[in-house]
């Protein structure tokens, strides 16, 4: 079992902060976990292509193997704030 944690809009869409995913194989990649999530939770499908993934203290690539002993954290893209040239000293 792998603990998958959702943050931001992903938590709202999933309706939960975390989910236990049954790993079908000991040697599974991040991309394979995301594919399984698309099948199990289709409501996440539109968001998964843009998420950042992390395990431990590091971001992980989709081609990286998952460590089932650590949660896989899914982070939505960050947006908002000021654009270039909009900062002013006051």
C-alpha cells in the first residue's frame, strides 16, 4: 500500500487529504501510480498532467520508482501573485 497525499485543489476534487493505493507491483513508477489514480478517481484526470510529485524532501520525476515506505505527495501548480513589472517599492 502507498499513501498518496493531496494538496490544494487536488484535495478538494478528491474529497480527501490522503488515499491508500494498492500497488500491483513492487517496482512501480510515479507515472504508473498517476495512471492508476486516473482510473480509480476520474475526477482527478484533468489535474494530474500538471501536478508536481514529491517523496520525502525531494521532488520526483514521473519516471522515478516509488518508495512505498514514504507518502507520495501530489502538489497542484501554483498560480496568482504579481506579474513581471508589477512590483513597486513604496
